[in-house]
């Protein structure tokens, strides 16, 4: 099971959410969220009630393989995933450090060695919040009294404080600690204090990280500053002490909020510099709403939006803050806001000081940021047609590096235009990957970017090459009445316009080679990136276009995406269910985002409860149940690929619903469908070309889990229709 602890590094992938829960707590959380009793869950998994009780209570150090296998079947996981979860849950969250963690950057949270305690008692909550807020200093008895009784403390308030302190000490005791072990809540000459490390309270951890970020930035090390600022930003789960509005006005709380804003400003500046502006846009939106007249925040938000390709939204923010300043303060925008506005209008979005520093943030595989070449002279027309980025993009670092190699590698190309084709099943994120790469390398194509959606797999009619060519010529400044009416003449004019220029051409959702060939420029200074569900082998054979095959997200990436969509705390509370949901979706981002939408709409719905409901109801509803628009949208994406297959391939795809979806060969279909091995092999290759199955080893195929369920749905519909007409 993927580790859910924060790793302490800044990467292209989001840090995994939350601390790893002990394995017994994971099993118990999954069962409770499904609403099943221990007896019902034991019966469902085929183990004894006693065995389940021993597992949930932590009395079983190493469950038997047979027990793990049965639990894995119920959870929709592999035995290897369960074993990894068991082993990792035994590791301390931070080896060598106490197991107590206190959080006040959000609602109060007490984590005692992986056991999270909800402090419901008002007086206890206020006491612990105040002590954490004052840490490492003491809180005096008078201050504690004013906090616990805001109107007027009772006469015996000091005795009552001692009582609450005794209760708080019991609450803070880490499971497994002896009664003789010293308490982290200690008496001081003036009152009480928490005797814990600065890293054990999120406020002091944030302060230390923010201070290190500031010093690294002042010392000329922007990469280290970016790392520390990102880690400091992640310490916050919401406004400080959201359940205690009185304490949120404490001087220490207001100082922490100011420091949070300063750290966010630095984080945003460096995120733009290191070409990761999408990581800070949501936080900047929230902060800008809280402080609508803070010009520094608004300027950072504008620049981050523009660097994400959302120039119009950035300009809208400028117009809105200008209106507010005039209406509420009678002021015009200040210098920083005006400078941001000019940079956006002039497309000068690279951070001052040129390309990023050579040392990147200490990150596991961080994609190299390609330095921009010397700017070319102003072209006649500089198209900028790329759509905006997907804010929930995760992973794909290896694929981004592969695209760098194919499309940007230096050296002689013998005049050949660099081109690559991204292929993969429906919903795997081909367009998101292409756009992410394109936005990263804008500086390498100073003469513009052309984009067209060819509607290869869409409800509307696919565009032909001449229609796509006409849109490109208009973007390149050719008047509509001067665009040739024949494809040959239009192609010649297109290549003439691109001669000597460096333009990126992104062709999305292609159907066949004939749509693409005319759109390939004749100048090797340009580059072409194509996405398609089809393998398009003739494009590689005749045009030398290299193929990049895209599979579903791995377990870590799927959890990271769920963490972004649902929030790290929610995923961290149900790690087994989140991992099972990721496997249920086959790692397909479209399916993950679609199913997460329902969870976002219902914050009280448990992931495990939702997951078990999906197992019962299925991902692809029958036509009679097609009122669920979310699930129908997923089925519609699959249907666009299925309907265009020849009937023999469609029949084979339906019959795959009778398999487990793994290790399928032509002999599997010979036995299943009565096909000769040659015909079975042809059908499997045809499905692989359409990205409906994957050839993981020569002659051996598998089917992504959502597509396998779709095949079973189609097979069930076919059998039901046959039964009705019999």
C-alpha cells in the first residue's frame, strides 16, 4: 500500500495525504464506513468473527495469508497491497520522535501515535488550543482562566483548571505509554505549558519552515526556499482554530495568519519561477477572497493564473480589484499590481532574473525545465491557442521526460520535424498530458502555438484536414477569403507561413492518419504533438512519428489525485477505501474525477460506503437507470470507442466480460468464442489499436477495470435481449 505520510520533498506530484493509520484502524474504518457490523463483515469476507475482532483490536501481529487473501477480495485489493499496508502501518510516523501530534492550523486535532482523537469537551478543547498556541512558552493561570471562562471566571477557577489539566493529560497520553511516563503537559512557575518538540505542533513546525524559506530566499537559494515554503504551506488545513473564534483573535493567532500570507506570497512567486503555478492558484483564490484589497495577493493570483494559460481570468481579477480600490478607498492600483498587469498584457510571464536556477527543488523525479532560447524577431502573427491546464494533473513525470526527449532533444534531425503521438484508453488523460507538456515548453516556441480538436472520438462529426488547416491559417494571419479551397494548396500556404519559424502544433483527439499528415509543418524548427485513442501505426511507419503509450495512474498517483479532489485529511482517514477506489477506477483520471465528484457533493459520505455501493450498483448503469449523469458520462466515453469497432472486434470485447481481464491470449478467445487462433489474434490486436485492451507482453493482453465492467454490462444487455426475443 502506498505510504500516506508527507515525504518532505517538493515534486511535480502532490504529497500524499495524512499520516499512515495502523492497519487495524484501517480495517475498522473501512468496515464502519460501510455500515456493516463485525458479524456481517466477517460473513462477507469468509473469516470468523473472532479473527476479525483480533485484527481490528491489533492483537494479531501477522494475519495468516488465507485471512489476508479473503480481506483483499472484499476490499478489491491484492494480497501484496494488504501485506504492504500491514508492514508500513507498523512503522512510526517519524522514527525516533514521540507519537504525539497536535494541530491547530485548522480545527484542533490530537494524533496520538496514529489514533486521532476528537476533543468534544469545550473547556478541554480551549485549554489544549491555548497551550498549543502559546508553545513553547507557558500560558499563565490568569490567561487560561480568561480563555475557559470568557465572561467571568468562577472563584474556584484555579482548582477547576487543575481538574481540566488532569483530564487533558489523560487525553494526550500516547497508546502504549506507561503510567509512569512523564506527561507532555507540565506545570510551570506561572501556569502550564506543553513540553513537546517544535515539530510536534503544526504551528511551530510551520513557523520554522517559513523562516527557513525566508532565509534561503534571502541567501540566494530559490530552490531550497521553494521547498521550505511549499512544506510550510501544507501545514495549514484551514483558518487557525476554526472551532474557537475567540482564540482565533489571540495575538499569536493573528501573527500566524500574517506569516501564513507572507509565506504564501513567497511560495506563489517561486511556483511561477519554477513553472508550477497551478499548485498555488487555489490557495491564492482563497486568500484573495479573505483579503480582497491586499494588492500583493491579487498580483500573485493574476500572475499565477496567466502562467496557467488563464489570461482572461487574470485580467478579470485586475479589473475587479481596481474597481474595489476605487469604490472603497478612492485609490488607483499600486505599482506591484500595475506591473503584474503589464507583464500579462505583454506575455512576459517568466520570473524576473531569467530562467530558473540550475538547482531544482529537492524532488524525486522532477522534470527538467527547458531554458528558453534567445527571443526571435516579432512574427506577422503569433497564435496562442493552447487551452488552459487541468488543475488536478498528477504524476506522468516519466512521460513528460520522454516527450522532452522526442520533441526537444538537441542535435541533427536531418530536416525531420520532431513529432510524437500520445495514445491510450478513454479517460486516461492524453489531452491533459499534452497540454501540461506544451505549457512547460512555451519558451521553446516563441512564434506561437496552434491547437485543434479533430473530434476523432466525439458526438460531432470529425474535422477533415482542410477544415483544420483553414483554422490554422486564420490563426497565422491569413484572411478568410485568401484561404485556398483545396487541401494541396492550403498545405503549401501553411508550410510557407511556418517556414523559418518555431511553432508548436498540438493536434488533439485525432481519428486517422489522413487528418494529421497535412498538418505537419515542413520546418524542423517546429514540433507536432498528437493525441489519439488509436495507435495509428501508419503514422509512425511513413512519417516517423514516435508513439508514447499512456496507461492508468499507478497506486501512488491515484491516491495523490484523490487527495487533491477530496482533501488529504479525508483520504488519510480511509486509506484502504481510497486505494480500493483507485483500483476500481483502473487508475483512469476521468473515472476517478467523476466518482470523486459525488463524494465532493456529499462531504459526510464515507469513501468505503461509496465504494461498496459502487460494487453493488456497478459503474455503468443499464439504459433504464441512465438518470445518473456522472456514471453515464463515463460510459459515453467508452461507447465512442466501442461503436466504431468492426462487429467481430465488438463481439470479442463483449466476451472479454466473462474473463478476469488479465493475461488474455488468442487461445483464451479460441476457447471462449470458438474463434481460430488467427482470427482471435486479429481481434485482440484491433482492440489494442483502439486502446480498449493493452498488450503488456507480446501476445498477452489485459483490460482496464472500468472497461472490463463496461464489457460485462454490454454482455449482460446482449444476453437479456436474447432472452426476451427467444
